[in-house]
C-alpha cells in the first residue's frame, strides 16, 4: 500500500495548483457570492471537534434565507432537528467552519471557510423567520476565505441529471433502515408513516 503521509509526498504526486487557482481565493463576500447565496436553498456546514473528529450537517431553507450582513459576515438560522447538536458543540469548542453552497442545476459550488459563533438572539432574527417561526439559534460565520469550486465533481456524478437517478423504489426506506439498524419491533411501514408525518409537520 502506497500510503501518503507527508505534504512533500502529496505535492510530488499531485503537483502544485496553477497561480490562477490560488488567485481565485478571496477574503470577502463579493457581489457574485451574494447572488449565489441568495439563490442557494441548500448548504453543507462542516465543523470539527478539538480532537479532530469531524461533522458535516445539511442545512436547507427557501433560497435567500441565509443572510449576508456585510462583506465578511453571513448568518444561518437553526431549524428543528434531531437535537444531537454535533455542529453546535463543535463550534463552541472549535470555531473553524466550512460551508458549501449548492444552487440547483448549477455544477459549480461556492466554498466558504471562516470562524463561526452561535447567537441566541439579535435584531436580524426577524429576517430569519420562515412560515411564522422564529429560530432559537443562528450560526454567524465571519468569512476568512471564499472561492468557487469547479464543475468537475458534478459533471462526473451527473448529479442534476434525473435520467441517472436510481429508482426510489429500489432503495430502502428510512423506516426500513432504522428498523434494521436499531433492531426495532415496529414495522418499516409504520416507521415510514411516522417519519413522513414528522418531516412534514415539524420543519419549522
């Protein structure tokens, strides 16, 4: 096994990025990033604990729900979830965070890295209300670097092409997965019904 365990070996194998690749990294939310954030209904939030263990959490809201307060600050509302609060515990212990913004149908993604903090209330919480529900918590990210990621991953995966998607019926349902993983006595059908009701009625 040819393990790579030094920076030098890694660079020797993969080479150096082009100067233009380094130049695309900026330290602010410019007009183009603002436009993409405004049109993104889905963002992945990556955090890590002091021991190095990592977590990536999906965040979804109507497009435009992520606030851009200024050229270096953005805000994500917390919505009801499973209460494991992995991301939030990590942010308290280690504020470094990464964000990946997706826009449906667009193969390029927006990457943001910075320092995050948790806020329980602020005047801008009024702008985070969705379906009449005000969040209890928000993640504020101070942007340190921002750049566009190229389309290759999405082109290779054909992510936005419905003809490449598997038939949903060929995949296990969430109820089936939970029943088997947790050795539950409840039927998969009953679990699916409960999960569907919960997902529809407790989004906010």
